């Protein structure tokens, strides 16, 4: 499978002061916060487990982060400028029927709740932007096709999850700007897929990872 962005140049201008990031587990959240925090006045990390969030974002390393559990989500979201939704169970586990259902529900349920909280904000005080994660699994898989942002969705389980995930985010109030991020495999030395693959290569058991192209 090959996929690429139609516009490979991305310019990011940060005018925001209050930021909310929703998360369940380690992923792109910590890396994202490392370069965002210096530009922000306050960052709330919304989670369902304070202990897990604190292990990922220890106070001594992230003193400007405020950890908020589910009961506090409303005030945090409605008092923010931008919401970044990265919530959802990871897919890097054995897929039993129950796990597949839980993965799908975790992403869609939380996104729908975020949308409801944003829609419940007062016009001049609530978030202006919702950035919501999805995945390149939206496109399905192919050994020959090249995918871009205009490509249709696939027909497998991950494509179904991504479609419904995006629909949930796009149902937010039309006055809110929505940015969907179709994320591929997250590679970072602190965790994620790379941490699981490195030991195999260290034992000379690794192999080709594929021929995906990002232009």
C-alpha cells in the first residue's frame, strides 16, 4: 500500500493559548506536547485514568499540564480554544470480537462526547477548532494502489472504524473548524510500534517493513 499527501508542505502557525488534548494511552500525545507547550498558555490533558496520564506526563517534566478526569471534561473543553482528540484504545493487540468492538466504541463514543461538549459551549467562549485523529486505515489495503486524501474509504474493519470515527468528528457545529489527521504507524523510541520491533532486529530477526511512500 502506498499513500501520500497531495500537499507535502505543512505550515503551522500557533495563535492558541488554551489547549485540550484527549488521550487514552501513549501515542503521538507526548511528542506533540513537547513542541506545543512552549507556545501555549495552558494545556489540559483529558483522560479516564489520572495515574496513567501522570506516568506519561510527569509533573516535573510537564509543569504546565493540567490532568483532568472525565468529570472535569466539560469545563476544560468549554474553556479551551482548541481541542485535539487522540482518544481511543490502541489497535496493537490481538483482535478478538470483543476487542474489535471495544476499539471501535472507544474511538466513536469519546469523539461523540467531545462533539456534544463543544456544541454545548457558548458561542464566544468555546473551542474554535477541533483536531481529531483518525488513521490511514481509512483507505483499506492494496499492494498496487496509491492513496491520497481524495481516495475512497476501504471495506475492511479498520476502514469502517475510521469512517465512523470521522463522521462523529464532522458532526460538530458547522461553525467549528475541523481538521482530521489520518495517522500512520507511530514510530518513536519511547514506545509504540518501534519499541516492539527493535528487539527483533537486535536479534537479527527483523525483515522488510514495506514500501510505503510519503511524498
